[in-house]
């Protein structure tokens, strides 16, 4: 029978030396440390993966728009045209090998647009375009009251990215 008031550990643990007890405790802490480290690594990798994919998509949209604008401007300069030609004409003339998927001539002229983006994607594109967060964003392509600093932007209300010529 055990005496009352005293807590007894498992017999194999009581009989171990203090050094062995410390080693077992250290092993438990090492395992916990590794598990916490792995959890942090998984969280960081997920963040980088998700944000990295979104950043790549924004860069792709910007690169496609710049490629189209460059082709249209080259066609206009070579043909000494007063206004830019439609994308089909530019492509048929060989200035644009393939029109990137989703892009079209702008409805109001002098720009190309790519509809189908989310409000968040548009906001991020506008930040890249030089808009300050919280400031008035693009509502239409030729909106002079915005704080746009470049030739591209995104109309948040319609989810349409655009590039001016």
C-alpha cells in the first residue's frame, strides 16, 4: 500500500537518474519544437504559394496588356496612322502573333480591356498602377478625376483591366 499524500510516478521513472529524467523531458520538448516548426513552415508555404500565384496572375495580365499596347503602337507608327487600329487588324498585319486569351478592343476606343476579374484582383492591379489605397479608383477608362499615374488600371465595378494606347 502506498502512503497517502505523496504522489508516485511510474516505478521505471522513479528509478531513473536525474540525468535520464532530464533527457526524457528534453526529448518531449524537442518533439514539440519540431511540430511547432513544421506547423509554421506549412503556414508560411501556404501563404507564399497562394499569394505567389495571385502575384503571377497580376504580372501576366500586365505583361499581356503591355505586349498588346506595344504591338498596336508599332502598327500605328509604321503605318503613320492618326488613331490605333483594331486588334484584329494589328494581329493580321503580323504585329501580334496571338491575341492573349480574354483581351478585346475597348468599347470607347484607344484602349484594350480584359473583363472577368474580381474586385480584389482589380484593387491589386490598381495598386500596381500607382493608385493609393483608399483613394478614388477607376470607374471608367478615360476618367480624369482618378489619381492614376500610368497607362493601365482596372475598373473595380466591372472587373475589367484596361491599357490605354
